[in-house]
């Protein structure tokens, strides 16, 4: 049974240990973000990242055309290529795909993105972000059938060929749903959903599928997207979702064993 593993790109994520742990497996799709890399490249190009907060409290990267270009260069370019190379070094034939490749992630452009500025709700200007509406699961299954590991990340493509930024946690959830995956792992730089962000021991161990709304108030900013992604995955038939740490030895095996916040 295929699993979907998403590894974060923010500071504190430990890609090497995740790849070590995945090296012996061929039954997964690896989804990557890369926010730190996007931020660094943006700085170097004189286009520092900007974020906005939606009325729901979700924090999103600004994706006007100039920032979207940085996202594409950093994710579909650098991060994905490096992950594929690192897997190759571990004896894994991986293939990197952005959501644009073969129309893997078909998205609809977000029409009405809104942001809160000084307590007022405003339209987000020139936004090139989207929501994934269809995943070409058959393509992923064909690659897996050939013994190739798909390494997938933003951006996605619209039906009219516009390139749009999409959230990698949501991409992972949509892929897990499309593949009918039993398990989705969202590996990140914290031990799971924490009641107190400064205390790893305050991790919420389990969340019932009907109780997700009770942990949403704990999850601020970008953690909120992971919790919403978990909700999307479970609603779409995925058996369980684990938000867990990407660092330490065997992060994949530990997450599969439930060492994180388990949504089921
Ligand atoms: P990644 O790049 O791994 O996807 P993000 O930076 O997007 O990671 O999201 C993880 C971050 O969410 C944590 O580092 C933390 O700062 C933040 N966060 C907000 N609320 C919580 C919470 N209740 N528990 C854990 N982390 C939280």
C-alpha cells in the first residue's frame, strides 16, 4: 500500500534523515515544500518573501508573478533536483515532477484571496495561487509501477496553462486522497501539534477525525495548514494522518509507529 510522505522545508527540518529512512522503500510518493529555500533565493534575488494572514488565520506566502517566479526556481528547480540527487546517491531512482509536469496537479486559480491588514479585510492583489482540484493518480501509479519514486512539489497548473502556487501540505493531502493511500505523513520541524509551542512534551497525541476542530485553535500560522490538510485527507478516505518530526533517526518509521500527532 502506497504511503505519502511530505517533508517540510522550513529551518529545522532534517531531510537527510528522512531520505535515509526512505532509501529502502519503494512504496511512497515524496512531497516537498521548501519555504526556507524560497525565502533565501528571494533574498538573493532582491525579492524577499512576503506573507499575509487570511481572515481564517491561515498564513500564506504572497504569490504575485515576481514572487511566484522565485517559488518555481527554488522548488521545481533547486529543492526538487537536490532531493532526486540525494535519493540517487542512496540507490533510489527518483523522478522529480512539479504539478505542471504532464498536468499532474490540475488547479483552479484562487479568485477571492483576502488578507487582514490593520483589522480590515482586503483583496490580495495580483495573486497567482491556486487550489488543487485533480491529481493524475494514474501517472504516479505508473511511475511507482516502473520502480521509480515520484518526488512532487509546487507549483500546479490551471486548465488554461497558468502556473499557480499551491500549498505543499495540501498537495500531499490531495495526492494521498487520489492514490487511496492508507497513511499520510506530514514531517516537519516540530514533534506534532503542540499545546505549548515552546514545549515538545505538550504534543497532542491523537485527534479523532470528528474532533479536528478542537485542535484548530491551537494551531497557528503554518501549522494550521497541516491540520487542515489532515482534515482534507481524512475526509477523502485516507486512513490516518500523522504530523511528526522530520529529525532524529528513523523519522519515517517513528511517524508510522505513531510518534507524532495522529489524526484518525
Ligand atoms: P514545514 O516547512 O515543515 O512545512 P512550517 O514552518 O510551515 O513547517 O510549519 C511548522 C511550524 O508551525 C512550527 O515550526 C511552528 O512554528 C508553527 N506552529 C504554530 N502552531 C503550532 C502548534 N500548536 N504546534 C506546533 N507548531 C506550531
